[in-house]
C-alpha cells in the first residue's frame, strides 16, 4: 500500500483576485491529513485550485473529493447510472451542451449548497470550451461602502428554476415536478454570506438560481439583483481557465461563480464532476451576533425541440448519496 504523501505544495497565483495552480502533487497517490489541511486552507484563500497533468481514474477523483466532504447527488444533472454522485458532461454534435453558459454557483437552490466542486477534463476540443471563474468576495469588495452595508442585511430566494423545463406538461410530468418541489422547496440565503474558513464576505446571489430578494416588491427586487449580478462580469474579478486533458479544477462554491463557455460545439468535450456537501450559509449580521456590518473594502478594481444534454430529474433520495 502506498504511503500518504508528505510534501510541500507550490501555489502559483494566476489571477489578481482568485486562482492558483498547484505544483508538487500527484493525485494518484494518497495524501496525509496535513496535506489535505494545507489544500483546504489554500482552497479558501485562492478560491480556485488547478491541478495539471493528473492522469487519475474516476475512483481516484472521488476518493480525493471525499477527503473534503461527503459527495452529493445532483437531482437533475447527467449522472453515471451506477455512481449517481458522478456527473458526466459528454457533449458533441449529437449532444449539445446545455444550461451552464450562465454565471452561477452550483446548486444554490439547496438549503445547504455544495462546499466545492471538482471538474476533471478527459477530452477537450482543439479550440474553445474554456471555463470562466469570478470571485464573489472581490465582487463584494468592489461595491461602495454604502451598498455593502445595505445588501449585507438582505436575504434572497433561490429556486431550481432552469430545471423546471425538464418536466413534461402532462399529468405524469406535473406529478413528478410537484414531488421535486417538495424535496427541494425554495431556499432563502443571505445576499452576503460569511465564508466559514477565510472569513471573507461574499456576494451569494446568481442569475441561474436566485429569483427574488425577500421582503421587496418584484420591480425593486429585480433591479437590485440585476445590479448585483453585474458584479460577476467585472473582468478584474475573473480568470479564464483553458482546459487540457488530465486537468482537475477544484473551486470553492461558497466564494466563486463560474460560466462554461459553449463555443466548442460541435466538437467533443468530456468532463467528470463531483461536488462536496456544504453547510447552510451564514449571513454577516448573524455571524456577528446582530452587530452592525463594518466595511472591509480593499483596493481591488472594479433546433425546434429543446435539447438538455442528458440533464434529467434523478429519483435518488438524499440518504443514497456517497
């Protein structure tokens, strides 16, 4: 049996606001607890960790992910039938990509959204297919102090709205939709969450799943959300990741949003993804025991028939997750 690695990793920062490439590591080999803790801290600090040249198996990827938390099952994504915690994105001319070309954090419609996501490249197109990441802690810091104070006391409602179109409009489809609505009712999260590891304040709303600001009228809510959503598209808060085979990216779903660029179609792109269970987001005011929020600004700058790329509702109970 291989002995756990005891090594000092190298972290090469690749963006001003987020992202680091990790050197001096072989994910095919087991890691000791100290190494995992070092990666856990770096994950919160850099928000996106990139591991190049990692020729590992699916089982090794899942084993690595489990060191950071329990693996969860996405209720709608194209999963492996024998291992529902594994999401397989295998897109080509016959199976176009769907649903990920929008800024989002994964599964914020859950009461406890994932802590992190690991995505590994198996087959990449010659051109295109990059993934963009944006730091929502930097996005918060880019707001004026007055706006920071205002949004820090708000809550937002999250819903699995993009996946509702996966259900047919017949009696069976409506029954199935009602069942999923009972399992995953709309969740309310703070607009600004306090990161449980880094202590950073993070804007925690996204255009894919956030539907309203609690306690506001529709027009007020939409206007404010649109303004906050625009913080994600500021280039200074972003990195653009170019995939190569055997690359694994581990991003902090509590602190970043991502956008999968669909410019590679009809070339083939195959990826495998797992997510780790997270906690219930805590708002800034709640974390401070109701004390007033103090700004911590930095100097950062500011076809006829729909196809769903094998996405479908998955009838897997939470008790069956890995």
